[in-house]
């Protein structure tokens, strides 16, 4: 299996969307919690987060819980 970085980010974004919804968060709520625009949250949800910075990605995951990240933040 040879996934490109774009494929990995796209898959991660789509999985994030499922988890975010299962946790009961809207895109607006995540934007408010993180200070990231709704547009950016929406783009990541759709798998188009290739330009997303690492710090924003960490903020997105922290907003929905530590389930995807080790407890180092």
C-alpha cells in the first residue's frame, strides 16, 4: 500500500469528521474551541486539509479529546 501524503491527510480528515460528529460537536463549535475558521474545519472534514498546519491539526484533535493523540499536550 503506497499512500501519498495527500491521501493520508484526506483519510485522516474524513475519519476526523466521523469522530467529531460521534462526539456531538459541530464545525462551528470546533472553530470556537480552537480559534480555527469554520472554513478550515470544513475543509479538513472533507479531506482537503493538505495545507493545514501541524499546530492547527493538533488543535483540532485536542478539541475533540485525546483519543487520537498521546497525552503529551
